[in-house]
């Protein structure tokens, strides 16, 4: 009886047909075996190897002569080729070369390659939610420029400190120095901790990232009061040094960590501020009645003979030529350290 459309494949699907085709008077013994295909270029349903059931035929020695044995071996070879072609086509395999299966060093065996292995990978949490990460190094710092409006809080989302517009009282951009960032579990910034241009000196607050544009800087300024010297560093290397006049004993220059919060150009470059003033986020601690609270700046001078002395009301004076070089390079947001 026919099992399928292809009589050769029917012999493999139903081994009893082979005995019927030979004849009842010629005894045939059937043997089932397994052959491991070692070719790495075949892939069936995601497997790197295929186990095929092979039907081998052993005719009785009393009637199978050498010629008939040769004929049966040819039939078996044809069956093997047809069976292999049918298995590969039916399983949707390709003949594209596939490299050797890598071994898992942890267990010393090859990993599973089943195509239906859909085990989802566990998402790795990269950051701890609410963690605070410091920003800035000796070479790089960050400035936050207010977009339209920024609200500074003492703590993230709690206790409002101050509100800022895009420009300050002098009509220049409102800028903060970025000190740190608070992130969520995906490491996205949820808050920036910034230094503010307010009293008391060095005050900080938290602002939302959507309220500011954050920009990197490669400059920083060091003011050494005892040496009467201002030094500009670019990418961690000294780029400029200038002799300075500092605050008098009665009106000392406040020490601490600040930043350049504004750069101003006087209408009269021959006046006491020279050609420009680099405002920093510090205020005099004694001249409380001055306009805008007595802000401190690094500026030029019309009395260069006083450089190197403690004679100012708290500001830091340098030669006009040095001031212009400093003005061009020390952008808003540049960290400023003032020390004794």
C-alpha cells in the first residue's frame, strides 16, 4: 500500500514496504540506527546538528550475491540523500555557514540554541535612584544657563529658595555653577545641584534640568591673596598669571569657592574698573550697604601702581592688559577659588 506520493520516501516512512517490495520469498532483516551529522553548516530549527533515522537492509546471504549487494547499497545512498534533502527543506534550514558553537566558560558546555528559547533577560539597574553624583574635575567644570525661568530649592522639590529669569539685574545671562547631579535608576538627571549668585557666599540650591542648559568649561581661576596673584588654568595647565591688588584690612576679599557669574564692560574704560569686570558669585561681608549687596569682581584699574597691595574695597584688581586676556578666556561658569 502507498503511504505517500514518493515511493522512495515511503520506504523510509514505513520500513515494512521495503520487505514487501523485495518479496515474501526473500527474507530481509531491518535495522534502525542513528547517524550524527557533524557538518557545522547546517542548522535546523535552531539546532547545530541533526539526528536522522537510517534504515539499513541486510539480505540473507543465501540469495544476495555481490551484484545485488552493490544494487542495495546504491538504493540506501539514494534514500539517505533524499531523506536529508527532505529534512532540510521541511525544517526551513539554510546552507549559510555557521561558526562553531561557543562554549560557556562557567559550565563548560555549549549554550542552548533552541529557537523557541524566549527567556527574557533581566534589566540591569545602572544607577541607584536618587543617588547624587559629583560633576567637574580639575580640568572640566559645568555651567548652567537659565532658559526662561528657574526655581532653586534648598532640597529637591522642597523649600523654595529663589526664582531666576533668563537675565540678571545687569542684563546679562543668568548662570549657575553646576556642582552635582541627582539621577534616577536609568541614570537620567532629575536635579542639578548648583551654586547660586546670592548671599550668603557659597549658597547652593537644586534646579530642574529642563530649566537650564548645561555647558562644559575647561577654565578655572585661582586667587592667592597672600601672594597677591591671579592665575588662570586651561585644561588643568597654567595659561596666565597676573599680580593683583586685593582687599584692604578693613574691607577684605572674602575667601571661598565661587564662580564667574557675569562679565561686564564699563562705559568708561579709563575708569576705576578699567576695560572690563569679571564678576564672581561672592559678596563683601562688610560692605552690606553697597549696591546689589557689594558684589566682588576681578577687574582692571586706572591706578596700576597699586597692584600687589591690599588697598581695594574687596575686589581684585589686575593690569588692564592681563584683564583683557582673562576676560576673553574666563567664561561665565568658570570656577574661582580665593584662598589666603
